[in-house]
C-alpha cells in the first residue's frame, strides 16, 4: 500500500501543520542517532491559513525500537530546532544550521553531501529560500 521495501518491518511517523524546516532538521538528528532511514518527506501546504508549510516524515527501520527512538529523538530536538523561527500575522522567518548534514536534509532540500555543514533560511511571504555551505 505504501510502497515500502520489505526490509522495513517498522515505521515511525512525525507530522505537523507548521514548521517543516525545524522538523526536518530534528529528523536529521534522529537519523544520525538511530538505525533508521527516511522513507519519505512531504511538505503539505497546511499552516492554518498562514505562510509556510507543514511536514510529514516517515522513518523506516528493521526493528520497532529504532523507529520509536527516531520519533523520540525528533520530538526532543524540536525545542532546539524551533529556536530560530519567528512568526507573526505577516509571515515568518526560519534560520537553522547544522555542522553535519545527513540524509533527511539531503532528501528534503537537496542539501550538500552528508557530513558537510549546511544552513537554509526561509522567509514568507514572498518565498525566499537559500542554502549556505562553507567551501
């Protein structure tokens, strides 16, 4: 039904109506901390009428404890990754940084290869996004 490979016996799902960037950065930390992979990242346009986007992140693992731990790590990282998100009725600004990008950031945003630093910024409206990578 979901088109997943047979090796994934367990999945973990994280979703939110707003804050896709912080959720994906938190999921990136979960991938680095667990034996999971990101199966899909979707960015639905559901922000209760405001600017920006939501997120649906599906982790795949061979063991249920790995999938559960990936969700736990993602949720525990949100306080940190939402630290530089500012919103009001006019729109929002997001700033994140990682010293070591991993699979989630590459899958969602086409971030530089794994283990390189990356820093996206986004502003709504109008939509402005950029990646900064040290050379």
